[in-house]
C-alpha cells in the first residue's frame, strides 16, 4: 500500500521560474491529502498529473500568503469543473472569514459542500481520522500562529500464514476474524492460537510536515522516529541570525532537529530565493544528518513498508 509525499512547491515567500510556493500532496493508500496551497498550486497539480478532484482534505499551516493564496483559485476551479463531493479544510478560523469574503465579493456559490474545521495552532491534537490514517497538529514557532501536521498510518490487520490456510483448508468466512486477532477453532474442536497462525503486519509509517518555524526543540517528542520529516530550511547557517529574526530555520537547525528526533529521513524545503545552487544547502545539512534529501518541485518521496 502506497504512502508517499509529492512536493508541489518548495520556495519561500516568492515563486521562481523553477520553484513554486509551498504545497504538498500526501498519498496514503491512494487517498490524497493536500498540505498548504501557495499561489499556483492548481497549476502544479496539473503539471504533475494529480487530479484535484481526488483531494477531499486540505490542511493549511498558517496564514502567510505563500501558504494559502492558491486556495481560492483551487476551490473555484473545482466548482467550475463540476465537483460535487464535499471538501474539508483544516485551518485557523480566520481562513473561513477570508474565503467567505472572497466568495461574497465575487458572488460565487460553490456546487459542492465546503466544510471548515477550525484548528488551534497552539496545541498538539488529533484533527482528522479515517480507516487508514490519523492526522495531528504540531505547534511551531513562527511570526504568526503556525502548525505542522503529523500523518500516522494506522496498523494493518495481521496476515494469515499461507501454509496454515492451505494445510487446514481455512474457509474464507474465517479470514476476517483471524486477521483481527482471533484464534481459529477447527471442526474437530482443535484451537489454533492467533500468534501461531499469523504474521505481524508491517510497521505503520509516518510523515511530519514542519514549515514555517524557527528552531524549536519542543517539536522533537512529537515527531520522534517518524519515517519522513519535511522541515523548512530557508537559510544556510551563515544567515542564522536572519533566520532567527524572521522565525525561520537554517539547514543546520533542520538537520539538528532531525538528528535529535531520530527520524529516518529528512527533506529540506522552503528555500530563500537567494539560493540558486541547492546542493550547497544539502551538503551543509548532511554534515549533521546524512540521510537528508532536497525537496524540489515534482519530487516524490515514497515511504516503503
């Protein structure tokens, strides 16, 4: 089952010819979730062949324009393309007022239900759950109230040993009970313990999105051991004073968070437009956390089972 992250935009503040503004698509078992929606996001979705109509849940980290200015266009285009399925937005309450003003001014009436879910950026809590994934907020340290998002895959069912099924001729009607952890009782009354006839499911996977934020160690226990961490790295280390002043992080700080949280992989992103050669940022981060990769427009990061 797939668990992947597609980078739609990795620039900070201003788009460039090769780097769009913040947006990512998380694919969990073929269900798509959008994180942030900077200017141009709908064009990036088209460019990378991701159908916007498959996205039913959008998570907005904060109300700086480079993280949500593309939302009005995406919502309107979905309407014009005939969307009827409900769309859910998870964000600070002010965003609902902003969208309502925009639609009121343009006399826009969507042809699908738009459901707002107010989140509190100051607390770490569960904000969404379905049968495959749970999403939590991660309070960050930025000039505006800002939250990251933690996606945690739910544990799968146990796998029945193939040799046992073939040897005992287990009826299909018993599969669900056994996968859920139940023992199997044969027609002769013999009890087969679940632990002896099944295999543990794969370890659940996880992804944490942390942008925008200054260096902020309180997030470490919340992202401990995640499979994949996206952490902003707006500046290189020689600009750490500027990073601190603007509540952003450097490459070294992002890598330090990854190292202290013992994550498996780190993705950098939210680069200042001053940098043309991102390899310099990558080299600096890898000096602290070797398993670091560059987030760049169009890159897909798979989290393997």
